[in-house]
C-alpha cells in the first residue's frame, strides 16, 4: 500500500518564484529552516482595523451604561 | 544545506517526540469518539444510560476536557520538543524531563477522565477536574514552560520567530489561568456574580490563551515548512500577535451577556470580541499569503508534507469562519438569539476542533515521517482523512449553526421549549452522522501513522527547510525591537495584558456591592429583602446536581431578552447568586432553564421525572437517574434515596429567593382565561386529532392513555392525576352541584396556570389553540360531556373596596363556615390529617391559605379574588368542599375572599420581615476598615471607582431603604391578589395593620 507519490517528500527546493522576484527584505531563521518576508500589512487590513477601532470606541461610549428601556 | 539540516535534526530527541506523538494518536482517536457517543444520546437518550458513569452528564466533561487537553494539547506538547529546539538552535533545556512529563500528562488524562466518569466534578466548566489532577496538570505544564522559556532565553538562533512568541505566551498565560480556574474560582471567597465574571474569563482563556496561541504556534511553524515557502509577512505576524495579546484577555465576559455582571464589563467584552477580527484576519492573511503561489503543489501534492499543508490550510480557513462567528456572536442582538443554543456548539467545534485540532493533525503529518524515519505508509488513506474531515466538519458545523438560529428564533417567537428541542432531533441525528464521518477520518489517520511506523519505507532524511537563497535575506535578529524580543512578549503580553484584563473584567466587578450583597428586590413588592443561604440538605443537593452534570443542560440564568421573563419567570438578580460557588448560571440549554423552577412542580413530579423523564415528558431527552432511588424492586413507586431527596430539595429552592413571584407572574394570571374565545376551535375539523396529539405529548404520562389518571408516572404522584372518565373536575365557575361540569374557560385556566403544590404544571407556554384542542380531547373520556351541559356561569359582582369592616365581617363568616376544616387561622388544620378523602378515595387536606405559591397544601390556583369567590360559590368538585351558593350574599362572599386574602398578605408581610428588609447601610460600608490609612485610601480611591463603575450600570438590586414602606408592600400584595384591588380600593387603615418598624438588620456582609 505504499504510494509511489511519497517519493516527492524528498524534494525540498525553495520556491523559485520567490527567489527570482523578491519584493522586500527577508528574515531567515537558519536552524529552523524558515524564511520570513518583511512585507507590509495590506492596506485593506489597515482599513478594517481602523474601522473596527472607530466602531469600538463608538460602541464603548454608547453602551457603557444600559439603556433604561432594555433592562 | 544538508549539513545544516543534519545539525538541525541533531537538536531533537526524536524518540521523545515520537513517544508524545504515539499518545497523541491514542487521544486523537479516543476523545473525539466519546463525543460521538455523547451525540447519540441526543436522539437515543437511553443509549448507555443505565450506568451512572456513562450518562451524558459524566461523559460530556470527559469529551470536552479530553479534546482540549488530550487530543489537542498532547500533540502540541510533543511538537514543542520538535519546534522549540529547531527555532532556538539548541537542544531543549532539561530534555530528559520529557518522558516523565509525558507519563505525568497521561496520568492526568487517564486519572482525571476516570474521576469525571465516577462523578468527581468541580462544577466549573472547562475546570471540572478535582485538585489532584489540576495539580498534576499544572506541574507538567509549568515544567514544560520552564523548559521552553529556558531554551528560548538561552537560544543560539538570534531570531525570535513568531511561533515562539505564541508558544512562550501560551505557556505563561496558561500557568496563570489554571491558578485562576483551579484555585481562585473554587476556593477564594468570590462567589455569585464575581465567580461568574471570573469564570467567563477563565473559560475563554482556556480557548483564547492556550488553544489559540499554542495552535497558532504550530501553524506558523509548520505551514511554511510544509508549503516550502517563506512566511508571508513579519509585520503581519507582529500585528496578529500583539492585537491578540491585547484584546483576547478581555473577551471572556461575553459568555454571560445580559447577566447581572455590570453592563460596562459586558460592553468591554463585546468590543474586544469584535476587535479580535484584526488579529484573526492578520493571521489568515499571513498564512494564506504564505501558501500563495504554492496552492497547486499543495492541493495536487501527494506526499506527507502536502497533506500536512492541506490540513494546516484547512485549519486556517476554519479559523477564519469560526472566529468571525465568535466575534459576531458576542454582539448583543446576535447573542439574544443564539446563546444557549447549538450555535455556540458550532462555534466551539469550529475553533477547537476544526481549527486547532486539525492544525495539530497537520503538524503530525509533517513530523511523523521525520521522527520515525519512514515515509508515509499511504497517501490514499491521508486523502480519505482530508475529505472525511472536510465533509464531516462542514456538515456538522454548518448544521449546528443553522439549528442554533432555528431554535433561537422559535424561542423568541414564544415556542414551548421542549418543542424547540423536538425540532432539533433530525439535526442532531445529522450531527451524529457527521461526527462519525470525522471520527472515521481519525481512525484512518491512526491506522496510517501506526503502519507508517511499522511498515513505511525507511529513508535517509527528509528536507526540513524552506530557506531561500536571496540576497536580501538577513538574520531575523537584526532590527528586532522590544515587541519582537522574548522579554517583551513575556512581560508585556504574557503578564501585563493578562493582569490588566483580569483586574478590569474580573476584580473590579467583584468589588461592586451588588455582587456580594445578599439582597434582592422581591418580585411582587419591590421590597429589598435578604437572600437565605442553602440549607445543608440543599447544599448536598447542589453537589448531586453538579456530580450528575445537570448544569451542562440546564442554565440558571433568566435574561431580560427574547421573552425569557415571560417563559421562565423574573429576570436574574445578582443577589440571588451571592452564595453560589461554583456559580451555576450555565452556558447551554439542552433542557429548560432552572433558575425559577423551584415549586413549579411538586416533589412527587420531580421523583417521577428523575426516575424516567419520558414518563412525564415523552419528548424528553434527559437521562434516567435510577441510582437516586431506593426500594426499586417492588410494584410500588421507588422512593428517592438520600441523594435524590437532596437533589429535589435543591431544585425546589431554586428561584424562590425573590419572594412569592408566582402570584404575580403574568403568564399564569387567571385573568388570561377570561378573554378566552372558546368558540374559535368549535368548528375546526382537526381539533380532536390535534387535541390527541397534545394529550399524548403532554398529558399521557400522568393521566394515562385511557384518561383514567393511571399514567406511567401516576404511581409517584400525590395527589393523584385527575381521572377524566368521571367528568368530575375541581375548579369551576359554573353553578349547580359540586360535581357539575366545568366551562371550557375553567379547564383552560387550570391547564394554563397549573395546580400549585401538585404534579400538574402550568402550560402557558404552549399554543392557546393546543390548550383548547386538548380540552376537547379529554371530553371523550367521559360520557357526561355528551349527556350533560355545563352549568350557567356564576355571576361575580365587582369587587368592593377592601376595608377594615369587610375584613372583620369576612373573619366572622370564615370562622363560622370555613374554620371547621381550614382552621381558625386558615392553616388547613381544622381537622386532623387524613380525615378527608376525595371521590376516588385519595386522602386530602383542606387548603392552607397562608402558604406561598407552589407549596404543597396551599391554594392550588392562588389567591386571585375572583377565583376564590367562584370557588366558595361552586365548591370543589370531587372533594368535601361544598358549594356555598345561597349561604351568603355576594357582599358577604367578598368579605370572606378579602379575609382569606388577608391571611396570605399577612403571611407574606411576616415572611418579608423574617427575610430581613434591607437598611440604608448597604451603600455605606465598603470602606469600613478600622485602620485609618486604609479607610482614608479606600474612601478616596476605591469609592470613586465604585461610584464610577456603578453609575447607571445594571445592578441586581434597586434598594432604597428610605423609600421602602411596609404599607406599600402590603398594598402591592393586595393588588396582586385581586385584579380590582388597587391602591384606591384598599382602605388606608387596612394597609396600616400591624405595620411594624422596618428592622435595621445589618445586611452588609463582606468576606463571608
């Protein structure tokens, strides 16, 4: 029941497309065998984060105390 | 590169990692399988049900704790011995501890699970183990924590990778959280709402500060390796970790929204729950970004690394869905609908199982070939594992979420609770099938990994690197700032944020007076009264309640939303939980809420119910509890043994601390019957089939299939269920002799209201048309309904004012006509017990008019003025109580009614005085230290904080002793007993009767 496809496990070539087109700097963790990009946080995520923070402040202020009618 | 990999491999004790992972395979198979057994009980409640240690209440905590600490934590701990040395560039500190720790961990899991099955349960959700097992768990985790921290702080690798941030923080957080859950919650005198607030934090720290960071550590480490790609973004790693570390510690209070926990604490938990979208989406972007450009190789790959990546990416997807579900679930409107339902179970399985258990599984697929030195035995089995997991998980979790909305909507619409459970049964069956599918995948994985170790093809070495040879690469330590260093993670994230959240969300609420003052607002008077502690018997009953796991299915928490106060009774108040440690508010309702269940049913009904719930509620999925009985061999009804009697005593105590609220509970007010349009159903063709259906689901257990009062539960009951074959009913508003037929309105009132102190419960929560249909149906049992007509309705003149004169007249009439049976003081003691019996020969006693609602021997339909008027005129069918029509004028009957009511009013006033009316010192005494500097500091620092936190917050009591008037209470009670008797119709002099001075009872209790 051994699959021949398991032969692929021995392949560990680094990713070519990253090699050839690095956009930014990289950090390496040599003993762990891990590389890490120093990429920026996507703009869309900043938008999400800022929007949530604004909403959070609004909600916190508005609902700090219980609305009288609901309790 | 090969040299580097070889040296990296030398850092690891493969035998140790392999040993941990062997046991991980065992626990990944066993504990989810127990969940499958538990799920079967939802549609086959008698499955494995005759043995106490295999009931739902015993198996459920084994499953939950087993998945968290066995199926998930065992591989995590084992994999730490793999990833930490490699990330630190050195062998693990005190590596030789690893094996003893493994055995210690297994001892904790095995011993702890057995103890739970035997009923040793601490009563704290996710903290059920008793102290020896908690201690063992803490020692193991602390030792691993020491190994990890010492290795990190002495590492040779300059960089400090994100997986280590999460690892370090998870171990520090959990070491502290286990102290919170295993020491503070059960032992420090912080009970009631304080206990609840802290428990909310604890339970979510188990998920958010152990499972999440430990799981993310695995995902961050193994995904780049399995995908053979660089991690997408260091900055996203920073954003994800620090946002999680800051927001997550605050969120736990969202488990108890709408509770008496201060409102602003609940709001903080909601906001921070939503803020968790930031770190979650940062993690998702980071991990999916890592796989960008590699999807083809991963999805199409058929080696162990590809399957590792598939599981890790599957976990990433489920993390996105599960966490978005969790964040939005914290919003008040969403939680109104979904809390206590299977939606919560969907969320917990999304996050714990589908995300982090699968992350551990993916990591094991990566590591197992490397520590066994053999290639994966079968990629075909691995493929089956993936697809069974996708199919089972998706069906189960989507189904659970959907059924949560369905049940929540049904309940919000006013459906009967048991009906909402019946609606869930097909879904639960599907859940079991889906769960079996998932478990089948685990079995295949176990076979595959075992066979890999035994039969897999040996190899020299597998690559363990995703390093890139790029010119821009530099050591990770370059440019690292405080937030990227171990000390920053340890001090700021691990300690400071944790304590900040515990203080704000756990400690500050506990210093608010309402969380420790044993006072509540009486539901029918507005009076602030003292709450009594449980008796010894009731305490024992609570221990049985915890031991049998009743609290997993029954909450004790009535929320002020979705009509719960109309379904269960008045909303929860902080004061009634003050003596509760551990608190029993609960997080799930598979059965009805029990906060207000005390005196809803008689003790006899409870005895029948625990013997076999389906005897009294055919649709019930509650297990039987035959081990709570004695004398079970004979033909007579088994009797509750010591444990059973204690449990019933505890249940009957629940919710009774807020005064005699049932007299004023609008859902059962007798006036509801007055507006009944009985003609609505007259011409309906399906009325009898519908009535039969209602009867067979609600009534047959007591009244029997033949309607003769000999249902399966009848042998437990006293008084016996009504025998419908004689056509004799107790309460009527119709003239004629005492056995004349009642009007439909009378039966409707009895069904809606229930008969207090007996096994007849109120059925206000089923459709009015169902109640009318069953009235039609029970008429088929007696031929009288075909040959006789109900008498004419008794005219009830408007109620005259309550005056001193009418009370005096009423007393005189009562002593003349009623006292012979009911006693001079209306205590039902005019004749010796056993003197009277009903038409069927069952012994009965005259009513005691002074008893509160639901007490056996009291007024079965309460003290409503019009009801008592009609009962005096018509008598009580089938009993020695004769009709007094013609014996008194209507005015005289009203006088008697007022006097009978006054007996209850006086008894309630006496009970209020006995309970203790709260005095003004409630708000004055926090800073009562005799130490001057402490007193001054308290007054200047703590009181403003308390004042600030209390401002407009949701408080459990609204006491203002200055405005409390006993006369006002008396007026309110009067008004509650008679629809017409409001303040204007009660003579002021009546309200001054026996008015005592309000006793200045020292109610301020701190540090009981």
